[in-house]
């Protein structure tokens, strides 16, 4: 198993089925990925606005 943390969670939480823990982990990873994409796009838009603002203020 590549994810040590997931393996530990599956071993320690015997009440939860391993398949459920794996699916929860997949959902977590998707949410982290979406958050990173959103942050990246927000940063690109911010940089673009700053460049335009600098162009508009230069004489």
C-alpha cells in the first residue's frame, strides 16, 4: 500500500470497512486537488490584474 497513513487508519479503525476508508481517502485527495487548482487559477487571475493595473498607471 502506497499510502502509509491510509494503511494505519484502516488498521486502527476496525469498525469501519477498509473499502469505506479507501473511498473517503479518494474523496479527500480529490478535494485537495480541486483546492490546489482553484488556488492556482486565483493566483493567475491576480497576477493578470496586477499587470493590467501597472500598464494602466504607467505614463
